[in-house]
C-alpha cells in the first residue's frame, strides 16, 4: 500500500498532463486532419510564460491565467497565417508545423538563453496519504488538470462552440450547411488546443527543467495517446492517456526512464498493427 | 506531398528508350566527383568524403519517399544504427583488425535492416500509411536517440564513442583522405546506379502504381504490404551503410548521428534536389551542406531557423520540389520571350 | 463430374452485414466458364457489395465463395486477384501518374509480350494514347483503360462495375460488342443500369433487390417477370 499510493499518484500526474495535451492534439487532428508537430512548442510557450512572469515578480497563478491566453493568441495567429493553407494535404501540414516547431524553439532559446530555467510552483510542502508522503503540488496538479479535462468535456457537450465543433468533426460539409462557419471554428479549435497545451506547460514547469526543447517528448507521447486511443473521440484520449501514462510510470520503476519511454512507444507501434484505428475510434 | 517531380513522366518515347536525362546528370556528376581530388586540398577532401556519404543517406530516403510518396521521418535512426553498429563492434569486441570493418558493416547494416523489418512489419502490415507513418517513424528516431544517450555502457552516452578505425577490406586500409574519398565515391556510384537500375524497371513502375492507388494495385494482385516493406528495408539498409562508412571515416559516433535534426536535414536534402529523381538528392545534399556551412557561421541558432523557414517555403512556394519550381520558372521565362514580338 | 461441369465461381449462402443493415442476403449462385452475366437492380441493392465480397475487398459475414474447387472467401484481395479474378471499379481507378502503356504493363504479368499489350490497346481503342499520362485521359477512355488493365491480367473471371457509365452511345455499343466477344473465353459479371445495353448483351441476368437475388435467367424472361417489374423495371 505504501508504495502503491505514490506509484498511482505518479502515474496520475503523467496521465493528467497527457490528457490536456492530447485533447488539443486530438481536436486539431479530428477536425482538420492536421498533425500538428508544433503542438509540443505550445507546452514550451506555456512554461516560458511562467518563467517570464516569475522573472518580473508575478505569481504562478497569474501565469496559469496568462499562459492559455498567450497560447490561444499565438495559435490563432499561426492558424490564420500558415496552418489554414495546408488543410488539404496532411504531409504539407506535417512539414509546415515541423518548420514552425524548429523556429519557435530557436526563438525561445534566443530570448531566454540555452541554460535550463527553474521555476517554483505553489504548495511546497508534502501531504501524507495512507502513510506515504507526497508533494502537495503534484496533488494540486492532478486535481486541477482533471477538472480542466472535465471542463473541456462539458464545453464539448453543452456549449454552442462544442456543438459546432462536434458537427464539424462529423462532417465539415454538413456543418457548413447548418450555418457553422468552418474557417472560424477551425481557427478557434486550433487556438483552443494550443491554449490547453500552454496550460499543461505551466503545470509541468515546476516539475522539470524548462528548456526550449521540452515540448518534443510530450509531443511524441501525446501522438501515441491519440493513435492508440483513437482519433477524434474524448474517450479515446482518456483511454490512450491511461495506457501510455500508466505503462510508462509502471515501467520506469523497473528500468531506466528512457528505456521505459522507448518500450511504451514500441508497444504503441505493436498495438497499431492490430488496431490501426485505435482502441476506441470515434 | 505527392512525391515531387519525377523524370520520364512527360518524356517523349524517344528519350524513354534512350538514356534518361537524370542518368546523364548522374554520369556527369560522378565524373566531376572523380576528378575532384586532383584539385582539392587533402583536408577539404575529408569534408567532401563526408558529404558523399551523406548524399548516399539522402539517396536512401529518396528510394522510399520519392517512389512511394510515404515520408519517413525516422531515417536518421537507420543512419545512426549503421554508425553505432560499426563503432560498437570496433570498440567493444576484439576482432582481428583485418576483419573488423567487414564485421562492423555487416552488424550495422544488419541491425538497421532488422529494426526496419520489425517496425515496418508492424506499421505497414497494420495499414499505417501517409501522415501516420511519418509520425510513427518520427517517434522511432526519438526512441533511438533516447537509447543512444541513455545506454551509456554501450553507446558512450552523450559523448559517444571515439576510436572507430578506418575501413579495412581484404587487407587494404582506406586511411588517407584520397583513399577514403574514393571509397565513399565508390559506395555512392554503386548505390546510385544500383537504385536507378532497380527503380527505372518494373519495381519503380509498381511503386508508382502503389503511390497512385494502393487499393487498385492490390486488386491487380500485388502484395503491396510486402513491396512497401521490402523497399523500406532496402532504403534503411542503404542509410545504415552510409552511416557505418561515415563513422569509420570520422573515427567517432555521437548522439547527433541518430537525432531528429538529422532526420529533418535529410528530408531537406532530398526536397532541394527533387524527390524521386535519385541524382537530385545527391546534388541537393551538396548544396544544402554548403549553405549550412555559410549560415551556421553567422550563429548557431540561424541554421535551425533557416531549416524551419525552408520547410514552410517548401510547402507554400514550391510544393513540387525546388528543381520543378525552377524548371517551371525557366520555361515561363522562355515562353514569355518567345511570345514577345 | 468432369472439370467442365464445375462452375468457375460458386456463391453459397453469402451474407454481408454493415451493422444492422443486411447489404447482401443469402446469395447462392453459380457462374459457368465463359458465361456472360449481368447483375441489375435499383441503387442500394447490394450489387457493388457483392463484387466486393467476390474479389475480397470486403470479408463475407457468412457463407462461402468457391473459385473452381478452392474456397476464396477470407483470402486477401491480392491473393484472389492472382488466382485470376479481375475487377473494374465503379469509379474508374487507374494509376494517374503512369502512361496508358505503363498502366497495362503494371496490370500484366512481367512476362507479358509486347504484342499481347498491343492487342489490348487495340481492343480498348487506346492505340494512339499509349504514351499519354492516365490523368490526362477523358472519362470514357479511363473506363476503357481500366477494362484493358483487367484484361491484361488474363483473368478467368472478370468483374465489371458499370463499365458504360459516362460513355457515349457509340462507346457503349463498342463495349457491348467486345463483351460479347469475350463470351466463351472469360466468365464476365457486369453490373449495369442501362437496360438497353443489358438487352443487347442478351446475357444471363440476375436481379438484386435489397441484397437478395429475386430473379435470374434470360433477360427476356426477366423483363416479363412481374416481381421484377414491380421493384425495378416498373419504376420507369
């Protein structure tokens, strides 16, 4: 029990981060069929928003509000200028977003320098759960990320934006016949996904070394979440996050973390052989 | 992106039967390269040797991407496996120096072929194509890089392995810069003409058919999964051969050899030269390598930014590849002149 | 039983469901060597699905399909093609970036002779277009090219899904002409909407309605069948 609780919480930390990173990726992929290789950079942008705000004396909470706004604005601008031109060709989308990713990394590094940045999160203490000490901040992270995820589901199911979005994912033609403005919904969805990734970046920053290249590892994981879980469905994202996050945490107790990550990705490739459309396709 | 320009499609029957334009360009290029040591300084030759091997690497990607239209973002994995395979055999095993190069080559290429077969089987037979294939192979390079950095007992971790001996075959050691340059040129020549012979024949036709419509190719009786897998494995093996000879030339391996940036660069080499042309990527490698020297001397950050910008330009300005774009411009210019009174 | 008596293609209780929809219901039919067959039926009757099941594009839900004496249901599509079943799709599907001749070369066996391909170019009226890139062909010629590709495979069974769609009157007549010429050498199954065309062929005709074969026999008999008149011909 004593060792199980930290394990479960570690797994939940990774799973909840993957949830909010991947949901954005899945929306963009499900809606526009665009594989956004710059998605990881929005995590980085979120983390560096926190770095910048703390550097001028601002609080973590301010960053938690500001980062999604920054992510949304940059995402919206990039969608309008570049991504909108490559919807019809998935390979073009890959190349353009990859180009963006390289540029964003270097621009961030030029502004902040190559040395890893350290940021501090709130709740520095520990909480004792079932006899085990666990960092309070991680508990906050899990709770907050899961609430965001629930919030996103509600937004999907209840709001006008969510309805338009789901209709467009089903069929862009049908949605436009029903009066949904496809250009607007695409731009909003892309920016919304970017905002969620930036939010994840803020949550993640206090746990890791913040560098210009931090996004790439989460990019690969969240792609496998979407591929394994099934593109375009929320339950697929939940299942994929659970599998990828849970397995990686479990394996990293036994073997070095890098090898664990490698094994999980290999396993995902094997799953694709038998379920090419994911475990829970839409 | 549909594999960009491909020679011969619009060629007249006459040129189809004779030598293709790309074959002539290939012969001319190789003749120039063969004469290069007469003019170049010895230290420059080692750089040129590296460029030739990187060109073989670019050629290996073109065999798969250019013909099938499926982009592999993981080709640095195979280049790196070849290089690390060579280095690990040379440094960790005590093999007779006369045979160590051959053992290293076989091990490196075999390793890459095995990984390509496994990964290729799971994703190609699973029906993973197009953009999905690209990101799965992207993840493959990430995995390989993690392993190269993390498994330091074998790979030397971040600092890599130093002390890979030059290639020695049947008692002859390619030690001097001229000798190793000609070795690289020989590898390039064999690889280039070998792949031209294969792909200008029936296999090339079948691969083009699969690119146009895999379903249709299957109803004609082709085992398209198998054809794609074999092409992928052949392409990966050639990448590994380039990597192994490269490591023997430079004398060391480092995690850079198996990194995403290299996977990215090789795509640019192929795109600049024109994917699907085989000789184009060879020339593209040389051009981009020269550009990289110039741009990197400005600042370290400048090169990745230039690369990123180039990806965006590639899609938005010349989606058919740079040579096709230039060719079109030249034609437009000519016909414009012709039409003028 | 002598080999000549064995049907080249035999379907036994073939069913295919898409979820709750039963697209093909319990089809039991056999096709003789060299016989020309037409399948008619209203849209959504399951005609194309039936061809998909024969050539392995779709798996059967239940039932069996035999090619000669070999069961082929459950085999991958490429394997079925190599056994000698060729297919022309409803929407003409050719290799757009290859020339007409290259399309035929891909379809034919590697050992196919130049004269054989030349003969097919002649049959399909494509002699002058051999070097033309397939994407540049007009619709009708794409149809012909795809039929030519199917012929180049030298199949024993030829499945044609609406070969005359989008063709001119002359082209349609030519198609009927050369299908009649195939009689006796290749078993042909044609899906058609053009009743005049089917009447011209005077072939054995199957009527499919809601996934079931409701009548089969000579077209002349089919035309006078009341049930068929009700569900299909009666609509005109």
